[in-house]
C-alpha cells in the first residue's frame, strides 16, 4: 500500500458527536529502529514484541463544531488533569495526519489519556500513547465510513501512529510486529507495521519482559535528537545493513526457537543502539552505572546457570530482562536476589508479550 491508499473517499455518514476509548500497549524492539528519513520513514527495518501490562488508555470525545471551522480544536487531559505541555505534540500530529483524516477540523475533541505505568518511570509512553490516540481517531473514521474492514482499520491505525512516533506503529497488534521494508519479508512496509509473517516457535509466544527501572528521570537526549544524529554518522550505513542482516538471521531462529542465537542478536542490537549514541557527534550516554552492573550480572548468571535470560535496552537506562515462560520462577528469583538493588527505589514492572490494542 502507498500513502494514497490511506486518503479516504468522501464520508458516507456524518456524526454529530460521541466518545471512543482504546487501550494500546507499549512494545520492545528486538531489532532496533534508530535513524529516520523525512515523514517518519525508518532508515532500517525493525521488529518488536508487543507488550501487555505497559499500556496507555485514551478516550476521545468529539463534538461537531458550529459555524466557522477554523483550526484544530481539542482539550487534553493526562490522568484527569489538563496537560498543556502535551498539546504542541498533538497539534503537530494532527497537522501530519489531517490529509488522511479530513474530519479533524470539523470536530472539537476532548482527549483523556492515562498510562498503566507511573508517569516518571523512564518508560516512554509515546508508542502506546500515539497508538491509542490513532485507534480512537480510526474508530471515529469508521463511524463515518462503516464499510471499512478490520484489516484496513488496523493498518491505517498503524500508519497514523507512525506519523506520531515511529515505533508506535508497532503497538497496534500483537504479538511480534515488523516494520520497515525488507526485501525478504513479504508485505513489509516503511509506512506501517505488519504481523511477522513467518513461522514463530511457541517458545516466543509466552515470553516475559521484566523492566528494571534504573533511572526514572527524564533522559537527557530525546529519541528525536538521537534519530537525527544518525545523519552523517560515521557508522550509520553499516548499522542499517546490520539491522537488515539481523532480521534475516532471526527468521530461522524464531522458527526453531534457538534461544542461544536469539540472545546474541537481541543483546547485540541493544548494545549497538547505545554504541550509535556514543559514537555520534555530539556523543552521549544514556546507560547508567547500574545498567552496566545489571548487564554484567545477567551474563554471569547465564554462564553459570545456563538459564536463557537476556537483556535489551530502549533509548534510556532501564533494562528489559527477557526470558521464556519455562524459566520464569528461576528468572524472577534471580531478578529479586541480584538485580532489584540496582533499580531506583527497588521498582520494576513485570510485563509479557501481548496480543495488541483493545477497544
Ligand atoms: O519511536 P521513537 O521515535 O521514540 O524511537 C524509538 C526508538 C527505540 O525505542 C530506541 C528503538 C525501537 O525500535 O523501538
């Protein structure tokens, strides 16, 4: 599909108003997206586990505007309180998606949003937040065009979410989502995420992600700035190629359930992401001393016990500890005994692979 396929035909119905609510999960990338071109086109393909517990719930009430249509009109509430500092981001988002949702200026919206995870946990809410908002807007569009089919609804929600925050396009469905054109992945697209189309071993259907909250404060460098620093980055082209190659390699690993090789790719991807940050100009480090302590302890524990637990990182200091259901008890024991001391206030979140957003 191309951008043009998301431009709607004139609407059949016109609703005076209503309210829709969606809950969308966060996601954790196995092969990372880092670096983008204009219009939120990723510089390389990526793949992620959709999460379950970490989610954003968004309600959108909409009411037809009277008289002069004017610009976008909306109020924004975060956890029940007006949130003026989120408004510019939504205004920009609406500007980017207006051509695809021409009803946007016809309504006044009240957007109420809340996260399942604490606000200051260092967990980015942009993926789940933009996914939940996009689903609400698609729900409104579906009321104006009731013939829309389910598949198109989800694809367009992913397409819109991408225009809000790239990785948000992987937060519509579960459980393993791929985004970005790859010559060997049929139907892969730079415009939206797709369900991973190849065989996936059952071991990856019940995977756990325990998120260790190492640093809850705001990170010093935003993802937007980080992505931009991949322009003219000395290692960018090799890094992008590596992501293509890792997606290739993952095909047989995911089918066979080869955890040893899975771990090599996932950990290497996490460290490469941070290596790109450390080698950009200006350079920066988002890991904290406790991030490294945790990584070293995971390596030691895995070597000694053969328990297949591994880590991945987002663009921040928190550590995502990944492990299959079969070692759940051992992994949680190890996390409690050895890793929780490295978490801010001992806080961590037990999450797992999930099935996607819900109305
Ligand atoms: O969606 P953004 O622009 O916040 O970028 C997210 C990038 C990473 O989380 C670091 C990697 C990824 O693929 O999710």
